[in-house]
């Protein structure tokens, strides 16, 4: 990394990148390291690497600006625990971002499908429907919540649809293809499969 090289701290990158910690009095460090830390009044430094899914992500640094060195094994253990928590939090944030991106891709796939894609509850109330379904039925998106399948499926085909749903839910069949007529918002009948 250029920032480590520019500050003369390439040894830190190598050390932390392989999972080691640095706990040192500044006076015992290289001239370049002293030059980077002493103007800030740092007398002792404790650096603990942070890993995210096995990859070095960065480090947690603690500075001591007091006269006497004071970092001990308890400080090291606490810093390592915080570094693990930080690594887990960063991993979680990345996972959440990836999940959101995946959900958005799925949403776009469903929304832009040419076939009708919908979700309903066990009572037949629509929970969602894609744009193709809205276009075909003539309903607006804000009219869908609470709308029931019985409103859209032609009366003489409701039993077929109910039987197919029961067969699918019971595991009797994996097929979900059958032909029925639907009734659009403006009362047109359309055959669908």
C-alpha cells in the first residue's frame, strides 16, 4: 500500500498482514517509524490486525502518550477481542450489502419478467404481483394488497385453481401449469396458463 510506503511503515503492513501484533515503545522503532509517531506525542503503540473472512482488512491501533510504557497482556487481549468484533461487523456489513444487491437483482428479474409472477397467502390474498400481472389484470399496484384470487379467477375455474394449489402444497405434484380464465378489472375474460 502506498500510504504505508510513503510513511516508511512497510514493515507494519507485512507484520499485520500475516496476523502479528505490534506492541512497542516508539524509541525502539526504526527512524522512519519514530518520525511518523513522535510528532504526535506517541510514546508507545499497540497495533492489532483486523481480518475479514480471512483477509487482512486493516488494524486497530492504540497509542500511549504518557511517560511510561503501559500496554500489557490484558490490553493486548482486549484489543484482539475488539479487532475480532470489528472484523465480524465489517463482514456482516459486506454480507448485508451483498444480500441487498442480490434481492434487488431478484426483484428486477421478477418485476421485468414477461410472465405473471405473484405471491398470495393461504387464504388467496395477493401479497405481491409483478408488472406483467398488473398489465394483464388492469389493476394498479396499490389495489393489490387485500385483493383475493377469487376476484380474478373466473368463477367456473376457481375449483380447478384451488385443487391445483392443494395438490402442490401437499406435495402430490410439482407441476404448477394448468389453464384457467381470469377476469380483469374491466371484466374482460382472458385465458391463461
